[in-house]
C-alpha cells in the first residue's frame, strides 16, 4: 500500500493538530507555534544551502512542505492572537 499525502492535506492536518493543541492548552500551543517554525526554518536553510552547494534530486515538493510547515503554525498563532486580542490569561500569572 503506497500512501502519499499531498500538500493541501499536510496543511489541513497541521491546522487541525495546532488548533487542538491550542484548545488543550494556550500556554503549550503558544510556545509550540513559536518554536516549530524556527526549527523548520533552520532545516529549510540548511537544506537550501546544501542544495546550492551540491544539487541533488530532492523533489521541489520537499521544500514546499517545509515552507508550509513554517507558515501553518504562524497562521494559527496569528488567528489565536487575534481571537484573544493579544491578551493571554496565562501571562497574568507570571
């Protein structure tokens, strides 16, 4: 059985997962949606540098998936920030 996931399905799955994390805990959701894009950006930059130095046969879809993995959590973060007007209840306890 050969199961391949497309870019749209990948984005939708990410949206569902990040939203579920936000619904369970705003604190964890906030930090996950901040840290994952940073980590994936580092992977993307290293991949692009390696591709620039020595071109490989990595499909372009790989880079599109990484780009989507950067943008999706930032979109979820922006949505929940707008939803809460930039005020987080867990920050009041600090």
